[in-house]
C-alpha cells in the first residue's frame, strides 16, 4: 500500500492531524531560536548532546543494552528473552552526529516487540572520517554477523535497517554484502526516511530555508562532511538510488510528507520494485524528518508498522 493505511491521500494538507500540525509549528519555532546545525562544528554539537544540553534533552540509555566490539567496531547489543532473528540497526545523524546509544530505547522497543536481537553499529563519523569509513565499519560488522549469527545468537534470520543517514548506510551495506561477500540472505530491509541520492533529489533541491530538523543548508553541510568531492555523489556506493538493485530483500520505506528527503523514499521504492524485489511504501501526513523520534501518535503508528515488518520478516 503506497501510504499510511489510515489515510486516503497523505499529501492532502487536510490529512495532517491536529496534534501533528501543532507539534510541527512548535518544533519550527523552537529550531528558529537555535543555531542551525551547519553553522556549528559537528564536534561542538556532539558534545552538547552528550552532556544533555541539546534541544531535546539528555540521552536515555537502555538497561538491556550492552556495549560490545564486533569486527573491531563498537556496537550496542540488546538481546531479549525470546529471539526469532537479528535486527542490524544503523543510526542516523547526517553521518556526522549521534551514536548507537542514542537509539537505545527505540531498539529496546524493537527487540521486545519483534523478538529480535538488535545490534546497533557505532560507525565512524564525518567530517573526521568521511566516506568510505562509515560504510566500511558497517560492512565489517554485518559481514561478521552473517558469519557468526547462528553460533553467537542462535539464528541466521537477519533484517537490516536504519533512519536517515542510517538508511543510506543500510542500503549500501546490502549492496556490499551482495557484491563483495556473495550474501543474499537478508530477510528484510527497514529503511526509514533514508537518504539515497546525495546528488540531490528534487524534494531536497526545492526545500529551501525552512528548518524542520533539516534545511537545505544543513543537507548540503552533511553531504560536504561525508563526501567532500561532489563528483563522487552519484557513485552507487554513495547514492544507492543509482545501483543495480537486483536480489535485494523485501523492504519497507517509511517517510513523512514534510521531509525534504521525501523523493528519496518515493524513488527508491519504485526502483526496488522495478528490480524485481518486494517493497512497501508508508507515507505519513505531516511527518517531518525524524518524526518517529518525537512524542507523536503519528510516529507511534510508523513504529508499530516497522516493528510488525521486522517481526514478520524473521518469522518461520
């Protein structure tokens, strides 16, 4: 189904529920009073968020999460009592911000709701470590998991996913595992408001100055950090929209209508299908970039659909 199943036309402004509209207005007002992310060094933003002085308060860690090093890369691992599969998670943050522990509570929810061991990868960040450092870390961890899954976690049913930059890294990792390791056994891909074209889709180019988590300038800043050479940005290892997408697993693409990365999910889902794969597209009216991270009923609907997708993917 090409939309949030509760909505006939997700692009109709009347489809935006009042709570979402009110939250978006408050968010835009809050962000208007703060320095935009592209005007502050990434290291300063990271330090503020780690200290709890970011605009969204302190980072809350899960008591179930353990810090481990897999294939030489730090990870956060959550193992529920009942395990049907493995969910490899790759966090967002414009390739420059955040870390695996930011997603502890969301990954705890996924672990318990879907019955999966969650492995969240703490890949190296730009601009200190531009492409291909982050993708290399993700490839190393996922290749290790593929080899060790049954012995280490008691199952070889693997789903991969991530949000924003993590969606890009998840898609690139799928391609690398297929092409470099000959692995085509993933059960699913959970790709949440991912960025799949760093040469910029129309929705990115036309977004302008409006700041709803992302602005046009902050998008360009993140691309400059991660892939400083613009000539590289249509390389399939950078922009998987341009890759050969054959032999990809079933995918769920999730995105909101007020996200400058909207076209990335629209285009990628179409290319996924055209390559002969299964793909669902869930479009949420009024969803801004990162809407699942906020206390919104809209986000909880999207979370529930993603959890169900992961659970079904690892079911016998």
